[in-house]
């Protein structure tokens, strides 16, 4: 199951620029921007932001009003997130001598960094995180393995699936599956989902999920031809 998914990801995946860096600051910026904004719109905003403030030191030294104005101009959602990001940069500089904490607990102490974001940064920057469980991952686990709609159950199964010490690769892989093949409207065959032979939803034709309460319509899967 694991190998099939990793092979699928490595053969073809979306090439977001933050996937090509292990810089915790750059990854944090991408995670905060992605909380309310479609990823294709995040890319130019992320690039512009890092052109303007390429390091935590640069961001910490910036006028907060300028950071908030940037956030608003790029339609990135709640302006408080810009304020928190500015504050977090100051914490990294003042409290950690410019070096990010490397584990989820330490990252969670930064302003505005909740458990999910802390774990994502720990995973993608330091390969030192737990299994990421976001809406996409919950949808995948619910459909593929008939996991109950319960946060503890999702956390448990996600942790069991993730190979030890490989949070960077695994979390990218399973999030990609949820974003590309197992969206609200699934694209099982079209996206070449590698879990079709094990997937409960694919076998039963029931593609509801915690964020998809009604059966979605979709094309390209065998369910369409079963009627």
C-alpha cells in the first residue's frame, strides 16, 4: 500500500515551489497562505512575499502595516494571519537566535502556529513530524479504509500508515492523493489512483466523506459505467 502510493507520487505530482525547499521559513509562509487560498493562487503570492521579505530577519524588521497590506492586496484571507506571521518571525529572531525549532512542540510555541501547521513545518523542513491529518487526508482514509469519522481514529490510522522517520515524503504523498485523485469529486481512474484495488469506496461506489455528505458525481471511474 505504501510503496504503491510513493511510486505513484514520484511518477507524477504537482510541482509547487515550496516542495523544492527545506527552508522552514519558506514552508511556514506557504502553509499559512494555504489556509484559506487555492494553491494555484498561493504560488505567485508566496513568490512575491519572499521577494519582499526573504528571511525571518527581514520580515521581523518590516513594518507590520506593510505585511498586512500585502496580505490584503493578495486576497489571502484573514489579516490576522499576516500579523501572526510577522510576530512569529520576531520570535524566531529574538527567542531562537534566528533558527526555527525543529519539532512540532517547539514550532507550536510560535504565534499563530497551530498543531497542524507545526506538524507540517516539522515534516517538510526537518523530516521530523507526525502524520499530517487535514481535510484531504481524512477524506482519503474515510473512503479507502472505511475509517470512522472520528479525529482519534484518523490520527491512529494515519500514524500507522506513515513509515517511521519519513514524514516529509509520506505527508506530501498522501496529501497529493487527496488533492489530485480523491477530491470531493473523485478522479480515481483518470488520476490513476494507486489504491483502487484496496479502496473501500472504489469497490462499493460510495464516495461520501466527512466533507462530502452527499454522493458526488464524477467521471472516469468504473462506477460511472456500472450505473
